[in-house]
C-alpha cells in the first residue's frame, strides 16, 4: 500500500500512506483535486501574475508582489531549506509534485478555468512557501504605519494612541485552553476560531494525515503541506492566534539615478548602489505593465522611487520619495517550514514547544496541551529588536539607529486557575506590538468560562457564538446623557438603554444600535478636524485600506468617544444628531437583515445575497461589519474547532462553506448551515466509518512521478528563458 484517500460524510479527506513523503504527495494531490482553482489563484498571486487572467483589478496586487519580491523570497527560502533541512525540503517537494499530479483532474472539475482560459500549473518546490508568504505578508499590519504617520503629521503624536486598535486589515482569532481540572473528563480542551476574511472556497481545509509516524487531524492551509495552525495528534494538540506583533519595518529612502543605475543614501552618509531590474506584468484584456523593481540594503522598495510618489518632493511636510519594506524572511531566508514536520510528529507539549522554537511567521500566540497534563501558552515567531520608532511609524534609512539588532526571546505564561484565553488582546505579546484588539472578547470568554467549574467539548459552541457587545458602552453612555430630544429620539434613546447589548440575528434593537453607530461615525468622519486625512498620499492601491478615514474612526470609536478631548469636536452633539436622524428613519428589520455575509471570490459570480448573521467586531462571535461604511461582514470565523484530549473522536470542527471548492458540488456549501447555527461537525477517526475513494499503488505513484518530472523540466526551461529576458 502506498496511499489511500478516504472521505467522511462531509467530504473531508482522510489520507493514509506508507511514508511521510507519500503522504505529502497525497495531500498535495487531494488539495489540487478539491481546490484547484483556489490554489492556482494563490500561486499566481504569489508570483505576481494574477492579472494575466483576472484582469486589471488584480494589477495593484501583482505590482506589490513583484516589488516586494515575494516569489524571489520564497525561492531563496527554499534554497536555504534544502541546505539546512533537506528532509523538510523533500517533503515540501513531494507536496508540490502531488499538486501537479492532481491539477489536471481538479482543473477539469472547476468551471473557473474555462471561464478565464487559465491553464493550470506547474508548481515548483518553492510554490508552497510563496503561498505561505503571500497569505501572511500583511498580517503584521505594516501599512498601519502609513496611517499613523499621516495621523501624527496632521493631528499630533497623541493620534497614534487614539486610533490604536485592530481594524479591517488585520487578522485575529479567539482561542482558549482548559486544563484537565476544568473539564468533565479530567483531560484538557482547546477551542477557538480564527478570524480572517471569509473566502469562498475557505482559507482552511479540514484534513487527516496518517502514516506509520503520525496520525493528525486539523486545519490545513490549501497550497501548504502539513497542518501549521490547528492540529490534534491524538496525544497532543495545538492552536494559535495572531499575536498582533510588529515585525516589519518601513524605511523612508532617498534614491538617485546615476549612469550605472540607482543609489540609496545609507545611514553612514554614503550613497550605495542598489539592485534594480524591470519586469513586465501581463494584464488580461489590456496592455502589459512594465514596472521597476528596486531593492536597497533595507529591503525591496514597495512605493515610489528616485522620482518619488507622483513626483512629490521629500520634505518634512510631504510623504517620502520612496518606501522600502524590511521583513524577516527576506533577511533570514527562512519561513519557518522546519517547524511543520515536527508538529505532525509531536506527542507531547514539549515536542510542540520545540517545534515552535523554529517558527518564523506570522508571529502567533500558541496554546497546546497533551494527555499527560502538559500545557503550553507562548509566543512563537521572529520579531526583530530595534528602536521603538521603527514599530510606530516610517523611519529614515539615511539616519543611524534604525538597524535590526537581533531577535526577541519568546514569552511564556501559565494558565490562570486552569484557564488561558487569547483573543489578540494585550498580554504575552504586549512588548512586541503597537495595535491590539480591545480586551472585550478575551474578557467575555473568560467570564463565560467562569460561569461553571468544568466543561465538556459539547459546551464550547455556546462560547463560540456569544453575541454580547461590551464596546457599545461608550456610545450608550453618550446616549444616556442626552436630554431635550424629540419624542421619537427620546423613545429610541430609552429603547437602546434597555437593550441587552447582544448583537443577535433577530434583534431589532441591535439593528437600531448599529444604525446610530454608523451615523455617529459618519458625522465624526465629516468633521473639519479630520479633513486632512480624507485624501491619503499616492501610495500603492493595495495599501490604501489602512489609510481610509471612515473605517479607522469606526473601529476606534470606543477610544474616540472616551477620550478626554477630541480636537475640539462636540461629540455629544454628534451623537444627538445621529440619534435624531435614526429616530426619524429607523431601520425596518432585524440585525441579520443588514448584517450579511459577504465572502471574497477571486472571480465574480452571479450576485450573491449572503445569509444574515449574528455577532459583530467586538463580540466573541466576531463577524466584522465596518462601522460607518457597511453592515455587511467580509471577515469572521474562518473555522471553528474543539480539540478534546480525552477522546479525539469527541473533537469538533466546522468551516463556513465546505470541503470541496467546486461550485454546485454536494460538499461545496454543505457546512454553511452548521456554521451559521453555531454547530460543529464531529471529527471521525474510525477508518471503518469512512468511504474509500482512491488507492494508489507504487506503480501508480511512479507514473505520476514521471509525469511531474516532465512538467518540472518544462517549467525549468521556461524559467531559464524568462531569466534571459529579464
């Protein structure tokens, strides 16, 4: 026996193989069959070639990916991996080979290939590293430094703190750990839900990977081997949340053209030659775009150049002429893939801890437990030691004092009374970041867990789906202080003050609160004090969401309403005006009538009126509207999980849509009703309850290897030709 592919009732793949490499090949193959369109889009995004079939709307991303040198970084990291950890490099190569073997079948199933005329493949060994880097390059929120730079420039240094809260560009999670002393079985529980932009197909893939060395269930990232974020080996389990650490820097660069190329002014006061070449980005239906790729000693230039941002001069009152991005894998040639196989092989918390010692990025808070009673709560990832200014705003490349000076040591903590909660709040990672989530989700999870002494896996869904909105307090305090209102506004005020502060799907009071919140945000955003922030500088389009004023005010509303003073703005009057407006034209329905799911799809389809949702940004059920902009939710729980260390078969999981990425297939959206209702599907571990779909012998595998080798040879020839062109 080489490999076997089984499916459970939800179409989730359970893979069994005779060895680690064979299993990686099978994982790549089944991912290509189930998610061909999704992972091919991600491959092209990593390469900066997505506009070639998706059109001009994808050009800004492709330009950013090329200028940030994402594909080149992935190649360098894989070359370094081959030298430092050849076993993992071969394992990754086997996964890529499996993808190539499965793509013809997967592409034939997915209608998007015919719609766009896209031909799949080939995958190279570094492609999974490129997808990993592309998925997480914006996780540390370096574009927020552009916002802080503008806010400080126009409003003063206190603006950085006023607006310091996670917003629509970040990714977060809820996660909690219960020691055996706090469970009905006497063994630990891990539970939570990662919050990301909801994509269709989903960003997580439920899967089981089994071979003589290990048998692991968990949530994989399509296009990447192993189970990096959430896994259960039978005797040990782990989960993560975004630590909200800051580990990428933006440098203001001074560049000049010379007869030999381009030079950058360094901190030694000297001009230094930089790397420069041009690339051509193909755009479907339009002329190709030629871009200049420049890299200084700090990193790739992602905005501007010697001529500046739309020729803006680099003075103290204007944006910089050019920005370079320094990010850890570009410096170290390491994306942390050497952690992935040890995670799969982990039997204890100590094993998991050692695996995460070589984790690189994104920087996460990790929780883990094992059947021997071991518990783990730590930060994992690489955060540079450098000046405080680097973390807050843009720093001048030509001044000394902004170089990286090594790496932070990981922080650890112990559960408090058998409970540890992580929800992107300040805590373990406080010394590593600038903007964190408010404490509301973390505080609420802990309060709910304290309502009883012991818990079982079945009780976790009630916590996943809690809708209490603690961040409503400052706005409701302002509402309570109003008098002299019209009768309609007075009735609305009294109604909101009597509201239970739950963003329930069927709540008309929640809809009324959201309407008042939106009106307040819009009134504040329209105030002349913020007018200079309404026109951001000419930064690349990919970075502009972090500079949008209205979402920034919406997510920082709690801080802005609670601050002692706000640039002379009469906040009471803004709340009064908003309340009167909503009272005159109140929302007609419940919260779920306007708070609807809006998933991202690479290729526009027929108009999709997403289902109504409960929850809100600061609820444990974190379905994020963007106050002041839209009540629709593009971000929310990308999966939910419960890992039971007493009996793995009592574990639970769910994703927003389904295991199959092909529209119209039975398992494309079959988990959506569970996800909407807060229910979880049972994890199946009994092989006799699964359906055998495919069995590959050694001969079958050999034929696929030969086919993949031919594809690889063709790809290498094409790359050599491309390098000659460059």
